[in-house]
């Protein structure tokens, strides 16, 4: 489970924050700052190796530099029992060097299942997009991964069903929602009035399961082995109940906008992906030769023409969303 291959759900949300209007979030605790700098080598050979897809992040491009901070997060977002208010420190990485402030975007990576540094090290698309959009970059770590441990540490967090029970998609998404509101409300570090904010979300998988799905698929067996592995009974239909995954096209058409789904058909997970555009702003990009997450990697000289084209197209689409949003909100950029 340590070595991860990030998967391909790319979700971009636009949010506006008017000059004074942080409405319901006034009084929230701003992200607490505990920083250190992260320096990387600037050798170009390192850069080339990383660009070629060095998953382990042993070498990364010199442009990957950020501050590490921690946000005080709540244990359980969904009930009022006193124990729910226990806190943990959620790690996030920030680079605001390119941020043009006030009306400029924030590109936010909602961490998947792994050390968030791994994703910061490998998500070149964001680093390359930041200067162009004048954007702030934020990478937030997923609870129970990397250093974002509950109950004081990894061992305690995974001790038993009672401590592991807070590892759910729903809790993780609530962490991100709470974090984003708090980020916007922080008047010290993050000037009010950010015009737009994008949430770029991915979910990953360990490489031992990616090429060897449980086949033939038997739900009873899968549920039993999940229970064996975690000591917790899974709820196999809950995600669909909560997020409406069945007939995803119709659900998204009625409830969402501004999402890019990139799928490379060499990625086995593409069979479960959104391969057809759903609306003007929920767009599927499909590449026969594409692989897992390849569009989000650092660009390099060796990139095939189609990959360069895909990234340019994604950048154009995002620019269009930003323009549209600022125009809708009458915000001058
Ligand atoms: C942000 O990244 C750029 C290079 O990509 C670097 O020059 C700058 O120092 C970084 N800023 C922070 C605050 O780490
Ligand atoms: C990210 O890159 C830095 C600099 O190369 C490296 O020290 C760190 O171990 C990497 N982190 C991960 C999780 O790959
Ligand atoms: C993932 O794949 C790599 C390369 O084949 C291998 O070295 C590594 O042990 C694998 N990790 C897991 C968790 O299976
Ligand atoms: C699935 O596995 C269970 C338990 O191993 C078995 O009883 C059942 O017959 C299997 N179902 C199918 C459709 O193979
Ligand atoms: C669950 O674990 C027990 C004991 O380790 C083992 O005998 C059983 O086969 C496992 N069941 C599944 C479905 O993995």
C-alpha cells in the first residue's frame, strides 16, 4: 500500500469569494502554521529523470518547492458526540510565489492515498500551470496517510476498528471542504477576495491491485476479505447511495459543472472512467495511447505530440472556466 499510482479522476471546482464575503466561515480557525522549507536540487539531469516518470519521487524537478504547514482538523465531521471534536493535524504544502492575490486562482490537490509529498513531487501539471494562471498551489494530505495521522501516530491510528473507523471517503472529503473554507477565511496569509479556486482531486490505488483486479469478481469474497484485512465491515453500496454513482452521467449533468475527465485507454481503470462528455463544461478527454495520470506529470522534451496537445487543451479549458467565472461574478482580473 505504500507505493501508489494515482488514479484519474480530475475534478475542478470554481468558487468565488467576494471582497468581504466569507459568509458562514467567519470565526473558523485559520490554518495553523508550522513551516519548514523544502529544497531540491536544480540539476537538469535530475529533472529529466523525474520527467520520465520516476514514481518514487527520488528525484524531482527543482521547481517543486513549498512550505509545509498543518491544519487542525476534526476527527469526525458527522456527529455531535463529544469524542467527534478530537483533533488531528492535517499536513498541507503551499507555494504562493506565483499567486497574484485577490482575484487569482488557487489550485488545490486533494491528496489521495499516500504521502502528499509524493503527489506534489509528481504533479507537474500544477507546477507548470501556476505561473501561467498566477495561481497559488496547495496540496492537502489525505487523513491516515503520510504525516496526517489520527490519534497521534500511525500505530495508534491503525490499532483497531475503533481507531480505523474514521478512514472513509466521506470524512476525507469533509476534511477538504473544511480546509478550503478555512483557507479562504485566513486573512493573514491568503488575501481575501480570491476570485476562483479549483479543487483537483484524485484517488489512487496501490500497484498490486491495479493490474490484478479480484477476478472473477465475487462481492461476497471481497467483503469478507475487506473485513479480514481491516476488522471493519464494508458497506459496498454506500458510495453509490451517498454520491449517486449509478448512471453517473445523468447525476453529474444535473448537479455539477467544470470537471475534466482525462482517460488514457492503456490505463485499465479507464473502463470505469467517464469517456464521453456530459455537458459543455463536463468534458471527457480520451487518448488511446494514454496511461494512468500521464497528463498530470511534468512535461518533458520526450512527450508525444498527443500528450502535449492534451495538456494544452486542458489549460485552455481551465482558462475558459476562470474567465467565465470572473465574468459571472463581475470580478475584474
Ligand atoms: C515556489 O516555487 C518556485 C519554483 O517553482 C520557487 O522559486 C519558489 O521559491 C517557491 N516558493 C515557496 C514559498 O516555496
Ligand atoms: C519528494 O521530493 C523530495 C526532493 O527530491 C524528496 O526528498 C522526497 O523524499 C520526495 N518525497 C516523496 C514522498 O517521494
Ligand atoms: C509496485 O511495483 C514496483 C515495480 O514493479 C515494485 O518494485 C513494488 O514492490 C510494488 N509495490 C507493491 C506495494 O507491490
Ligand atoms: C462467491 O463466494 C462465496 C463464498 O466464497 C460463494 O459461496 C459464492 O457461491 C460465490 N458466488 C459466485 C457467484 O461465485
Ligand atoms: C480471513 O482470515 C482467516 C484467518 O486468517 C482465514 O482463515 C480466512 O480464509 C480469511 N477469509 C478471507 C475471505 O480472506
